[in-house]
């Protein structure tokens, strides 16, 4: 007779390694799984970070050879010029199972339930269940309903394990649909079972922002409008839309990046110190901050938002009339004591000069004309680090000053390679730690802030400005910054 182990009883030191779990991936052959999830799982096997009992169940309408999935990982390793760890690949093969079903048919979730129960029966274990929806948001609905209908939201058949649901953005297309999605999710899953993935929050130096701000009193004391003149957040990519034309042409840069990644980074850069290290306290501060970000009013869209499209995009998506933006910039303000009057500039674009994500805090300075400004840069990627420009006396007898830099670079301070953001996403979800995952309240408020822009752009009240591939985006974005005496350029000579 099988003995079922209820992992809730497990002793506390087991917490370090996540408890036994089945990861169910809807969209196992899709772009996200190929580009991020499968390689991250492989890396976690190599780092021995997965639970001792762990299974991956891919949902698919057709039978997929495990070898095909593993080839994706080998290609990824090839691109990174890394040697294949054969043992890890073999382990992954043993973990993988394909459940043959149509994810859009709610009745097919009976097949999934039987497969999951069988895995647990064979292992004699109760396991947590993590459902990862790596699929377009248009098909979230039937999946959520199917999971709910067949009790797959309730954890293991014999014990008290948890079912968690991981979702990829965009969480809705506008305010109304985001609210509808929250409602639909809550029919089957409670808020604490829902993990909304924003992988930018999981990037190493993004996770370091709060530590940097609050563990170094030198900085926490100057973190306000008295010392910081303005803040810019840039997430630029050199790639275009790759093979995601259908998806991207319906979404655009504002929904793809600004509503999620950029507003979340803004939270980390500007929230008050959370009461403690719990996910609840962090979420509470983020909601508070977002509530104090002023909504862009209908009559402010033209002056506070810039919409761009890179040259050749329309031909690439095969839609000559497309007005989808591949670049979006916003100018926001935070109406609270700490930040009142400090311009906040956010921009994201594809097909730009460099791949860079960074947050720049322009400090009030006394520099004379011609000198580079004083800036604190938090570089999220690549070359992760933090750089502060200082004024220094230039060596010599004529008392001149020059800007110099103080740098903290990850690759100089830490020997090990940084874990990839999706490794953190998976490990935290396996551990049941929701700190990295935005809540429904955060998501809804983020939509509220930009709703008027979303609507104006959806109805084409503002056509995108065409910009050159490999450029800094549309000219109007420069103006958006200049109008408040700001600049996107950092003049930092080198960041790590
Ligand atoms: C995703 C966006 O969230 O992030 C993509 O949907 C974008 O459009 C990607 O290319 C960039 O992620 P990263 O980690 O490569 O900077």
C-alpha cells in the first residue's frame, strides 16, 4: 500500500529546498517556454535547486518528443557557448511528461487531473502543483475555468499541498479587461494562489534596489526631492519583434512593457521602506506608491506620452495600416511628500541603439556649464552595477574639477554567474514566496494610471512617430524630457 506523505508536515529545514512539486506548463512549445522556461529549468537542475521530487508536465495537443524539447536547451547552451551537462539533460528527460489534451477544452482537464494523480500515486507523494500559463492571454479564460471545474485548484488529492497559478503578462488589455481577468481568476483561485510573473522584478540588480536604498543609510537619507532632481527609467532593446508578429501587433510597447516592467521598476525605485521583509509589506508599499502616481488625464495624453514605431515594422507584421507602437515614453509625477515636483520619465522601445535597462537618478548639483551632470545609475542589464558620478579635483596646480565615477560592478565583486530572472521566478514560486509577483491591486492601479493613454492610442487619436532602426527612438521623446529640464542621456562614461 502506498503511504502518502503530507509535505505540510515536513520539518522546517526542508524549506531551503522547495517541497515536492509538479510544474504544469501550458504552452510548452511556445516562445516563452523555449526562450526562458526550459533553459531556466535546466540551469536549476545543474545548480541543484529543484525539489528532490519534481516533475514537469507539458500540455500539448500532439505528442512531442522529449528529444525535441531538449534540443531547444542544447541550442540555447550553444548560443551561450556553454558545454552541455549530459547528466542534467538526462535528469530533465526523466522529469518530463507530456499530457495530451486541448487546453482550450474545459472537459480535457479531466485528463490532466488523471495524469497528475497518477504521477503522485507512482511516487507515493502529495505534491504542490504549479500551473504555468505560458500562453497568449486570449486563451487564459478556458484554462482557468478548466482547472477550477476539475478541482485542480485544490492541491494534491490526498493532502494539504497547494495549487499555484503563474501567469504571464499582459494581465488584460486595458482597465476593464484587467478587472474582468481578476474576477475570472478569483472564481477559481484565491489571490494568494496567483503569481503574476514580471521577470524584470526578478533580475538580479532589480532585486538589489531595495537593499541598496535601505541598507545604506547614506542613500536612504538623500532619497527624495531635496537631492534628486528627476528620475529616468529606460528599457531599450535592439531586437524588433522577432517571430511574435501576431501577438505583438495586438499589444504594443505600452501594454507589453510600460504597464508592467517599467511601473514595477518605478515602484522599487521610489516606494517607502516596507515594514518588514514579507511579501505582504512589500505589496502594501507598492500599492501605496502607485496610488500616489497621478493618472495621466485625457487632455494630458498628447503632452505626457510619446508613441513611436520603428521603420519597417508595418512590412514586418504584414499590416501596412498598423498603428501599433514599438516605442512608448511617459512623463509621470508622484504626488507624495517625498517626490512631489520630481519629474519621472519612463521609456521603452524596440529596435533601438543598445540593449540597456537602467534607472538614472539625476542629483541636484552645482556643476558649471559644460560639465557632465551628477547621476546615480542603477544598471539592471547588461553589465549589472551601480555607478555614481562625483565631482573631483583634477590633478594639477590650476584647481580644476572633473567628473569621476564610483562603481560597484557585479562581475568584479561576485565570482559566480548571476542566476537568470526566470530561475528566480521558478524558485520563488516553488517556495511559495510571492514577493516577486505583483498583486491584483498593483496591476489594476497600473492600468488606471495609463488608461487614458491606452484608450487614446487604441482609437488612434495619436499616430505613432516613425523612428529609425538603431536610433534612440522618436524625436518627441527627447522633447518630453527637455520640457522639464531633463535628459535621457546619462553621460556616464562607462557603467561596469
Ligand atoms: C518581455 C516582453 O516581457 O520582455 C518582450 O514581452 C521583451 O517584448 C522581453 O523582448 C525582454 O526581456 P529581457 O529579459 O530579454 O530583457
